[in-house]
C-alpha cells in the first residue's frame, strides 16, 4: 500500500487491521524508533489519537495497538529527560537526520538542548539553495542540537562545515549528534581548543566542532584560520543581553572578508528584533558608527520557502536576514 492508501484503509476501508499493523510497523515499531525512541508523550498522543478515531468509527482495534499504548503508559512514570527526533530527507544521502534532544525547552540553564523552529526554517532554505553552499566553508554560530548544520553537511556538499557553541551541555549533546549522523573518521585524537572535534561527512565535506563564545571572536585568530565564506545562525536573537556580543562577532566576521551571514529569527519580541538591527547599524547614527570605527552592515530580508522538509510548529513569524559588509 502507498501512504494515502494506508490512511484511507485505516479508518474507512475493509482492511483496517492490516492498515493498523502497517502504521505500527512504520512508526512505533520502526527499527529507528526502537533504537532511538521518540519523546514518550508524543508516542502516547499519537497512539491515543488513532485508538480514539478507530473506536469512534466502529472499527476493531488491533490488540497490539492497545498493548503498545498500555506499555508506553506504564513506562511514562520513568520518562527520560532526553528523546530523539527523526527528520526524513530525500536529499540526504543517509535518508534521515536523527537528533538527540532535551524533552524540556529549558534544561541545564540553556535553551540549546532542543531544536527550534528558526533552525528548521534555515535548514529548509539551505536545502533550497544547496548549489550556493556547495564547495563553501561554512561557520555556524550557536549550533544547538545541530539540525541546520547536519542538514547542510549531509545534503549540500560544503567543503567544510564548522559547528560552534559555548555551553558545556550543548557542546556535549552537539558532539553526540554529529557522531550519530556521520562516519566519525579522520578525527584528531587530541584536538586543541577551541577545536573539539573534526570528522568527515562523505567524500567532500569536512566537519569541525568549536567551543566559540561570541565575545571571543573579535580577539581570536580562529576566524582568520577558518576563513568562512558563509556564516549561519538560527534562533540566536532572543536575549537582549547577548546581542552586543553577537553583533560584534558578526561585524568581525564580515568586515574586510568575502563573507555573508544568514541569520534566521523567530520574532517573539519586536523590541529585541529592533535592538538587533540597531546594533548591526541599520538604525544607528553615522557619528556613532564612526566612534565604533566601523561601517554599516547591509541587511536584506530573504524570502523563506513554505515548510518542505521540516514541519512548522509555531505561529510566530520567522525572518531570515542576509547580512554583509557595505553601505545600505
């Protein structure tokens, strides 16, 4: 059966039991889900919804469906603080990206242990513009769980991709997700700070992981050593206290270099968004920029495609800024 046939037969056809087994085999019984289980509450909600719809439509419910639901319900009292999320990608040579995440939006004092909507939107945009990333050196700021970077590394064939973050728990999780989705070979046995990991994805892409606080970027030689062509960042504009460090880092990365930055933002607070643009120089007086000894950055709002590979889970608007050196 094709997918649409299964869904039709599940609730309205004569082969509902067969369709139920097919759904179970391709979801909660799937080897990938068994090895890297989804969030328990999600699995329970998924199965409960199927059971309710089957019962309300008068269909016999597969015994395994009830049994699996009950078993998961019993184990919910010991639900782990981490779970996995799987993204099926036809453009990805592995066919799937698997991420380990925190089950809480805020955990261990950081929001970086779960993937956010702007990262999915940026990943979708990158897949649509894969030809522009092919052969480039890419540096990502605030990589979080690694969704955007893994999508680009596995699907867009950059020459080199550098993930970066600074929170110890995030770096630990990020390193695990990189190892989970790549063949970990050519790794350096004793990486020197700020480099934490190097590996390779396929034949064409080198991958690295950096511990790179934004405040350290202007005084570090790491940017000259990396020489990025493109800088990516997603959901980094959320805390006004972090914006000065982020904007100084972007200025240092872009001025005097053939480099562009693409920053995806979920607009939760318009004041924070305006503060970000002001610090970049969009709304800053020329005299103040002269005092800083720098030029304006050129900021263009890029169009974002409708969600294609990654589901949209928020109604908050998402914007993508294309930032480069030069006068506006």
